[in-house]
C-alpha cells in the first residue's frame, strides 16, 4: 500500500510573485501538475496534496486530476509541519508514504520506482533521493556513512562552512514507512535558523534512513526563484528536443526553438529556427514549420509548410502552404492543398480543398468551399457592431481583389465577383456580380485653375 503526499502549501517567497510557486508554469504545465504526472503510472492508493497559501487557487488548478485529497496547512511552519497535517488523515494507514516537494518538476517515474524498490529491498524506515551537485547552493546537505546510511541532513543556512563543502544534497523526495514516521513526527522542533519544523529532522529519530543518488542530477533540481525556473525550463526543453531529434525530426538551430512536451511530431518533420510549438499540437510527417512561427493547440497535416505565421486552435490539411505572415485562430479548418498567404487572417472559418486565400484578406466566420480563389484584399465584413454573421462561399467561386462580403451572405458555386465589389445580397450559382460604381471617364478635362 502506498500513499503519496505533495507539499504545495508554501508561498514561494523567493519567486517574488502573487501566484503560489507551485502554480508557476513550466512549458505549458504548472510545477505541481508536473509533480503529479511524475508518479501517475504508479497508481497509489491515496494521493494527498498539502495546500495552504492561496489553497483554493491551487485546488482549482488541479480539478482535472481525479481522486486527490486536499489537506489544509493553515500556517506554513515548514515542511515537517506540513507532513504533520497528514496525521489525522492517515490514521490507521499501514503502508509507505511517498513525499514529494511540489517544486521539483523534472523527476522521472523510473527514479521514483528505484527509490521505492530500494526502500522495500532494505526495509528502511526512510529512503530519500540525493544527488551530488557541482553547485549545491540552496539545498540541504546530506551526511552519510559508507553504506549510504544517513546520519544527518542540514539545511544550507544552518551549515557550518565545513558542512557547506558537502556536495551531496537532499532532493526533497522521500519514501517513509508511515507508521514509523507517524510515531516520530510530533517530536520535531523548530530550533533552526528559520524557526521552522523541518521534515528532514525526522531522520535523526528513524532507523535505518538510506540515501539513493539519482543518476541524472538534473531531475532533482528544485524551483525556488525565477532563475531556477528558467534553468529548469532549459533542461526540460533539451530533453524534449533531443527526444524528437532521436525520433526523426530535424531541428534547425534547436536553441532557438521551443517545444512543449505535450506536442507530437511525426517523422521527417523539419522545424526551422525561431519556431515555438505549444499545447496539444501535432505536426504531420514531411511538414516544414518556420522559420519564425508559433503553432498552438493545432493539428498540421502531412507535407504542409508554415512560414513566419501564427496558428492557434486550428487544423491544416495535407500539402497546404501557410504564410508568410498568416494568422489562423479560433477553430480554423484549412483543407488539403490550400494556400493561405501573406497578411491573411482566418478566424473561425473553414476552407475546402485546393482553395487559395493568398494575399491581404480576412475571413471571419466563413465557410469556403473547394477550388475557391479569394482575391487579394477580400474581406468578410462579419461584424455589425453587435453580432457576428456567417459567410458561405460555394465551390469554384472567385472573388475579385478588394471585395467586401457583407455578412450574413451566401455566394453560390462558380460565382465570380468583380474587383472592388461590396456584396450585400446572396448570389445564386454561376453568376457574375459587379457591385461597384461604374467608371466615369471625362475626355479633355482639366482642373479649372490649371492654365491651358
Ligand atoms: C527543501 C528541503 C531541503 C532540500 C530542498 C530540495 C526541508 C527543511 N528542506 O528545502 O533539504 O534540499 O527542499 O528542493 O525540507 N512547503 C509546504 N509547507 C511549508 C513549507 C514548505 O507545503 O510550511 C512546500 C513548498 O510549497 C515546497 C516544498 O514544501 O513545494 C519545499 O519547500 P521549500 O521552502 O522550497 O524548501 P527548500 O528550502 O527548498
Ligand atoms: Ca524548494
């Protein structure tokens, strides 16, 4: 039987933020969501999240996770005090308790497995993760004998200069035999530099306490300030990008690219510099994205090119070309083999297949058929100042340059709109529409003031 507890009650003073630290975002997920994901495969019997500072906000942010029990720590008196709050909730529980700091977001599931296995194998009272850091600054130092048995953990601010030299640090990830921990938790005292109840102090009451070094120290990096948030983000990015390159994607100048770990790339995708892929995005094989593009929560088909463009909440069909300088947003669906070109904005609109909107256009709330050519500068006037209205454009229709389609409006199939038209009435199939003032040419005409 395993229960998990996540320490998420602290404010995170060093972040200098109104937002609780564990709700700061790291590549599309909050820190605490990442911690929850790191053990989800383990399927523990119980999962308790200790909340305090802006607890309701933390609870709300986690409402998509089922089966969480929230435990209130009304005053944040330290990590030991936080775990003491579990006592009434875990009364009679006889299994192991895995404790995770809510601000250690890069932990791998395999590492947690190794910790739990070691804990079982040696029947420890407590097993904790440690790492040897070149720069151990800010972490509690772990002092062990030759068999990795922990003698003491000393917070950096309580260390003597000699103790500070120890580079073995506490990751803030522990597995406890709960009944034994429950017995000693009330013994904690706050006689340290911060006047807090430290969870690490239980080690002096428990036996045996064993340290397990992680192989990759990066996994245990904690986020206490914005600089650490940035360096953890960089590590996460490196992990994600290395994995996609190994899986067959080309990244040109990877350092200039960011990819959320919720993104999926098919083989032979090419990501050009200064491109950012976010959220639930899928890029189909053979597609070339960038340079200079942002794709968020979108599905890009196979062999698509997207250049210097922004695509959010949209779907783009195979073999289509987007950009340069296009903006697709708010549920756009572009069919196969379409061209959406320079300075075109599409919002909540569908294009059939082989349709072109190549220059300087806005299509909002429009349903456009296949083989349509939207001439340069065609605009759907979809908003009357109060409501949005739809425009329907049939297959094979062509709009002339600088047409204004005043919605609500339906154009049939194979309609031709003359350039410069302002179209206010529906048009049946196969028609030519000219909706502009006829040109007037006055021969032999001069300005009156102009001499002969
Ligand atoms: C803690 C460890 C330190 C370790 C480091 C690893 C202690 C005393 N120290 O230090 O040995 O090297 O983590 O990252 O445990 N929290 C609460 N309630 C509180 C205080 C904190 O829930 O009253 C939560 C915080 O929200 C945070 C976590 O506990 O998620 C760690 O707290 P933090 O103050 O960041 O501890 P560190 O100083 O980093
Ligand atoms: Ca911390």
